[in-house]
C-alpha cells in the first residue's frame, strides 16, 4: 500500500465498552472487533449492516470521538498516536451526524453553529473574514444568507442536515465520516442531499466513509462497499461487484432484500430470509458471529473466526465455506 494512494488506513481496530453485569462484575461489549480497511483519496467507501452491528462506532472511533481499545489508524501516511496528532487530524477530518434534530445546538444561531469549528481552531483573522466564510459555506450547501441569524428549530429536517454539512465542511476537511446522514429525512429530500454530497466531493476533492443501512442509497454514492455483522467486517468489494456477485451468506441475504424497480425481475428475485435473531454483542457466538443464522455453518465456523482474505482482485470476504457456497 503506497502512502499516496490511501488517505485513511485502519488496521485491526477494536472498540470495547465495559458493561456492568452485576455489582462487582463487568463484561466487554465488543462493538468493533478487529476491523481493517483502507480508503483511497477522493473515493467513497460505503459501510452497511443491520442496526447495532458497529457501523457508527467505527465512524466515531475513526475520528477519535471514542478512544480506540486497540488497533492503528493512519491518515495520509502518518499514524495517529499523540494528542498533537489527533488535533491535527481533527482539522482535516469531520463528521456529519445521523440526527439533524439532536446534533445542532438549539441555543445557537445557524452562523454560530457553522462557525463553531472555526472558533475552536481560531481559523480567521477578523469578524469580517469569519462572516464571509459562513456565507460561503451556506451557499455551498444551498442555504440562503438570510438564514444565518435564525435558529435550528426554525428549519425542516433537510435544511438542518444542510446546516450540519456546512459545519462539517467549515475547516476544509479532506476526510468526512457521514453517519447515516439521510436516514432521518423524507425520501424526496434524501435524493437532494445525496446529490449534494456528490457535488461537494467533486468540488472539494473529499474522501467519504458513508455509513448507512439503506442499500440503494449506498449503491448510488459508493465506489466500494464494506459489510459489517456484529462488530466484524465480513465482505468488502467494489459497489457493482458486491451487488452482482455477493460471496458471504450474510451479504447475499442483504442484497436479496434490495427492492427492484423492474416488476418482472422483482418477482424472479428470491428473497433469502435469515432464521433467528441477531445475537447480543455481549454474548456473541464463538468463532464466526454469523454462524447461528447461517444455513451453511459447520463445526469449523464455531471453532475459529474465518480470516478476512482477498479472494479475487479487491474482493475480500471472511467465510470458511465461501468456495462451497458460490
């Protein structure tokens, strides 16, 4: 891996939370368990999986909003270790949060919300430059300048998310983590916001980690897609490849649930329904976490977690029986 090709590299990332199970006992909840991936400059990596699989925790740990339990995060060829590294890294990275209703301070005006990162890092000479920067960012995300002195509660969900995006872009970041940025919005607004992400990426040369559970949205915006299940990464490939040729049984089930616009194809499409419920991350099964719901599980699946390996160019999968299934 050349340093220039990859902007973000994640190696064996772990994020465990200690959960109290009794008065004097606690147990680690393995929200993210040994996850590795890289994101090229200017690309969008989609991260999908069911609720509770650890997608959001990956995004937050990646930006050091949570302190990683273990593993390495590299940015632009440099390992993020010290407080100084984290401060520099935070100037070049940002996050768009899922809920536009709770991620904006109700006591701050729109201009103060957008300028908050600029204020924290003291990125302007005087008030005039600060104001120009705010209006420029508002124009970029399709907000009118007269919105600047209003409060977040006066706006619709889509407009609030635009305010959140303007705040994320205020530091001119290179890397943006988008944590389900359209899941709280109406479908008609989702398309506008997704297209805006595309335009901003072209205009500003942004690199995205795009977390979502809507597979159609992810397919539209992503260059490559990674699939997570219960804290583990089970498959990673180009967007078209993972839709047309999913290899992991969990990915196959996810893809079979994607609605097809063509009625004839939709009728022919065989839905793969998984049995059982997702196990609790506190009591995850031994070996492969998917084995309790997998129709192809064998004894080997209970004994060890399959290696996340490259089967064909750029197509990674973690499954003991991948050759027998496909």
